[in-house]
């Protein structure tokens, strides 16, 4: 069932068994998994089924740390959440991601990979990954595009699978399954403005909801799950000050801290020994009808020996300028457009304009055709080494409430103080140096670095991947984390958090698959707990 | 960034995008080799002839000399390079250019394997190849 929250009468109190705040990857996975129970489930989604600018602007905030994307552009506030612009990258975390790592502070999850492994398979189904095979050796054997192999094994390959573009928007894919479930009620346009606990402060009694139209109501539930994303989760907890002056779950000043992204930037350029170098393995391509992409990574033994965070290198070839220019040629693009139109039995719009472009630039068409249809064979001028870090958990990197800016509902907006550490920089520098040595040793070419340990700033192209992690981190110790190993907020009996805000470390994988796996694990935990009670 | 750094980067990229160790000229192209043997009184001459793009190599070599001024002596550099190849000047002169080329290539790979590298304007080069270019800069 779907209810527009704008139609809920003022001050009404809605009762349910499980209240899920947010309908993104985690919220939808939870709702779908719990829809097979007899419990009543309410989803409170701030947006509707489609993008709405007014709702989206509730995400506005200020970046006060390392320059970052505008906060209202780095996530999406409607059914499906940020999966609505998801790139589809899927790879599970590795054992290594969960352990405490010598020399890297604040690492070590309270769970092991084996605790989450049983859920990765179902999560892969949920993410529409067709092959549950993650071993590099398997893909390298199947793949016609060769991967690099380095003799002393300081650099490895890593494969990610890519969810087809038609299967990435969970809001569209699972809308029917969620809304048709008899025990699930989805409230759209329902903004949670605070979570209120009982007088003892140890149990959530209800959440307060407001719409942009002005009506306000409450939702009471036996269990509450906060699944609003890595920035909004801490914001809602920090806004929940009725019984907890510093915010719910924030008794140790941890909510919003440890914000992590997967920082990425061009750490260097690799000039190959041969411009015929084959890089197909490192671009998105299909193997056995599955889209995959290879990266270069530092081997675990190197990370351990040198106490570095995980580093991935994406290889992005840059071609000789004449081929780049040829791809932009109007004549070629006009020809492609006309051929496509005609193949669909349609007369091309502005036929004479396109025809004249082709006729007057006909001598460049062979280069255009070669560039477009033989891209993998184009001479490579150099290769950009786009580096991605599993950033060091840093308590000073944090989400805060603004002291001055408020949203349309009168709530403080967020400020994001994203910070990286010297260890992050050292890891990127060492990764580039090691890659350079491997390229040189194997006669592949030379590398020019774009980053140095003495730099005071990060490279100008430093950005993230819209991955917001760590702000309600998981730890057995309430002084080290906001949620416990079951994703329950320390000190609150019936409040859970889902999503990448619970990640203790950013991990070597892309977050979505692990977000879903953890959500499915949480659903199982709730099912068992509620059955026994 | 000043102009000299920009120029140097351009030179280096021109040189190295031709292919790392392939910057060493193919022996067949070192037509002047035999006739230049007589010039062994010029330090490191057989070595310097192995690089085809002498102008670019000179720019990199100059950067190396700025970074390591204590090596700014042609005789010293020549001896150091030959020593790293387990050769002396007489042995080097006696070697066919192909053989010298091969030894140098192997040494460069060993440099990378053993982290004997030098960073010049962000470029990570084998210490031996950087010294070779420094020798060209001094010649």
C-alpha cells in the first residue's frame, strides 16, 4: 500500500511493528526481506516515486572540508534513493577489510567476513548480478582481454562486476514488490524530523514526521530502522534531542564522526612502452555476457608490510589527439545519426543539415569510423592512473549540524567536514611508486606521478564516488562506535541503523553490495528477535 | 610551475611515451657506433650512443644533475654506470652494441625491481637510465 503523507491528518499517530526510515538500497532490501513476515511494516520515504526539486533541496548543505560535490547532488531523495544514479559497481568486501590492521588506526569490525558471507549471494541476486563468481583467476581465464601479471606479485588484479544499467534503479525494480506486499505501507513525502525515546531514554517510542505541505504526524513502532544514507542518518540522530541533549546514540560524541568516502584522483600518468598496449581488461567489457572491469591493486602482502590502506588503480587510456578530435567530428556523428534514423524506418530530422556536414567533411570520415568502431585498437598516448583509496577512518572527518542554515522544515542543515590523512597520502604515493617500479621492471613503460608526500593539498581532481560511510560506525565498544555488531544503536533497545554509515572501514569494495548484504543480515536478525519475543 | 619545468615535462613525455627502455636506440640504428669507438677517450661515449633522442635525454639528464649535483662529472658517471654493468671502459669498448644494449636493459629492470629509482619532476626513472641521460647532458 502507498500513502501520500500529505494526506495524513495533522497529529495522527500511526502504529506499526517495524518502521523503516528511508527507501534507498538498504531500506528497500529490508522491506522486501521483511515483507515475507506477518509484521506490519511502514516505510517513511521523504520523496515520492519521482525526483522533486523541493524535496531534493532538503539535502542541501555546506562543504567545509576537502572540496566535495554539492551535497544535494551527491545523493537522491526519492524512492530508490541514491541507486537512482548508481553506477552499478559490485564487489564484496574481503576478509582483510574486517580485521584490525597494524599501523592503521580505528580499523577492525566487530564482525568478520564469514558473518556476512551468507548474505552476499542473496545480495548479488538483489543487485541483479548474474554470476556469483568473484575470483580474479576465473575471470582472467574466461577473458580474451589479457591482464597484466607482475613477477614479484606486489601488484594484483581485481575484478568488479557491473549491474546492467536497466537493473540499477531499485526504486523502479522493486516498487511493485514492495508496494504490493500486504503488510508493507509506504508513506511518500514523509520526512522524519526526529526520533523520540521514552523517558528513560533507552527505547524509541515514536518518530516525528513532517511534510513540506505542513502537516505533521507520528509513527509508533516496536522496532525502528534508520536507513536514510550516510549523511542523513547521523543528521537525524543529531536532530533527535528531545531526551538526549547531544542527539540520540551520541552519548560518546561519535555520531557523524569518521565520515569516509573513497577518494579518487589522478595519481599519475603511465606512458606505455608500446602505443599498442592492450587495456581492454581494465575497461568495462563483457565476458560471458557479464559486464566486468579490472583494476590494479596493491597486493595484501604489500599493504601489510608497509602499513598502507587499500589502493585501487583504474587505467584510463588517453588516445592520440587526432582520434579524440575525430570522435567529436560533426560529420561522423551526423552520419551515425542519419544511419540510425533510417535503420528505424524514420527520416532523420534536419536531413539536409546532417547531409551537408557529411559531404563537406567526407575526408575525415575514415578516421572517425576507425576511432569509433576500433577504439580498443587506437594508439594509446598515455594512461591516466585514477587512484581510489580505502580511506583511513578519521574521527575529525565528520558530518555536523549547521549552526546557521535551516531547511524548509526548520531543521538545521548539515555541514560536511571531509578530511583525509597523511597515511592516505602516503598510501597513494607508495602505490604509484610501486606501480612505476612494476611497469619499469616488466618493460611496460614509465610513470609520471602527480602526487607527492610533501604536497600540502590533494590533487585538483580529488573527488569521491558518492559513497558516504562511517558516520554511525559499528563497534562492540560504545566508546568506539554508534552501533553494535547487530547494527543496533548502543544504549537504545529498538533502534537500528542500515546502510554504509555503519561501515567501520570504507573497504576495498564498492559499498552497495555490502549495504544490501548487511541489510539482509539485519532483516534476519529482526525476524529472529521478533519471533522470539 | 615555471617554463623550464613545463618544457622538461614535455621533453620527458616525448621521450618516454616512445616506450621506456625502448628509448634506448636499437643497435642497428646506431650506425655511428663503429666509427665512434675511436672516441673512447671521451667518457662514456659508447653508452651515450645508445640513446636515440639525445636532445630529450639531455633535458632529463640536466634535471638529474640538478637533483644530484655531486654526480656532475662525466668520468665519474661513466665509471658508475659501467661499474653497475660489471664492466670497465675497455670491456665496454670491446662489447658489441647489442650486448651493451642488453646489459643496460637488464640493469634498468633490476633497478626497478630493487627500487633503485630516482624521481625527477614526478617521473620515476631507473637510477642507471637517469645517470645515462646525465652523461649525455654533460657530453
